[in-house]
């Protein structure tokens, strides 16, 4: 694996600062099955670029988390246009990272990458729980004739019998997904966006307690008023502080072993959306290692 310099990588840390890495950032801008707005292939580049403006000191944690973590960024590489080959590529990369006992954080690209991302985790752990942030359930067996569509990402993850899901922010689901949801209710827990005012995070704490967790974050889980830079923005979604409350609780009560952030479709001239996701990535890593 080849890394880019710290100064050009995630957070843009001065190269004079040396650290042993615990986290590997994997830019993986796959854009193959998008069905509305386009541009996710540019997401990783713009997240990394915006991260250079993120303040390194965290006022909540009273430290500069990156010094306690150690973060390296992989050098950008060619992504195969064939979806199956692309998924094998990200699976192999994450396996290499896991074999080194490091934490992979993938920046997509579209959400269809997640089944590939989790493959080595599925093989390594007896049980793995996906903490899933999304506007959409992504439980279709296929979409537009493609079983590996972004609209089928979570369904493909659930093809593995040792995978369970806890989803937050879902507010868009098709009629065809309901039978699968009902049949697999023992493995799928959804905190629906329509019920947000009544969410009981104590029940979430019990669900997540002591689990091995992979975090998958579709940026359209955020309300479209704060995150329009995505292919399928939806009103009625999550806001910043409530999102951090959930991730913080997960970090305190479970073992988060990997993560991906997907579906940012940058809008030229509106860098605040890229910055939001860069800061989210930093917060996820800070919570993982400092709680």
C-alpha cells in the first residue's frame, strides 16, 4: 500500500510530525449505479481537501485527537468500472489493513461499496453489527436490474448470516422492501426518521452494547437542508448534534472496527458540505480512539 504525504492526506498534517498510524483513509470514489444526481466519484478528493481546514483541536475532548490516533491516507488508485471487480478491490484493501491490525475508513463513492468493504470483517468476526446512517433502507434485492446497486447495499450485506443492522434516519423505503424487512426483523432494527422526537437512545445503548460494529454512513442521512450535496437528498433527516450523540454512544458501548462514508456529491462553490463530512470523519475517529 502506498501512502501520500501527511500534508496532502486527510487533515493535512505537517510532515514534521511523525506518528505510527492506527487509521488508514481509503479514497474509493466508485460511481457506477447512481440513479439520480451524480458526482460521488469526486467525494473522496473533496473530503480530503476540506479536511485541511478542520481545526485539529477538539474542544469536546480537550486535545488534538490526531496525535493520539495516527492517520495515513492511501495514494489514489484506479478503480475498475466493473462493479464486481471494484468490490473485490475494496475487500482486498480492507483485508490488508485489518491484517496489519489497523482501522480502515473508506471515503466513497456510492453506497454500493459497503458490501465489499465489510467482507473481511464478516470473515474475521463471528458476528458483526452494521451501524447504518441513511435516508434509504437500501433493502431492495436489485435496482435497475443490478443486485449490487446503491439501493441494494444493505440487502447485500445481509446476505451474510452473521450480519445484523441498526439503522438511523430511514425515511424512504419501497413497498417491495417491506416483506424482507418483516421476515428479518430479528436482524434489522430501524430508528425511523418520522419517530425522531420519540427515539429512546437507552434502547439503542442496549442494542449496541458490547457488539463488534462497522459504521456505514450515507451522507443523505443528514437533513437535506444541511446536506443537499448528495444524489438523493431527503427532507426530515438528522442534524449534527443528534448524529454525534448516536456515534458517541456507540463508541462508548461497542467496539467500532471500521467505517465508510458515502454519497457525497460535491457542489462547486459550496465547500461547507465537504467540510461537514470531513469534520464528521474526524469526530468518528476521535470517538473511536478516545472513548
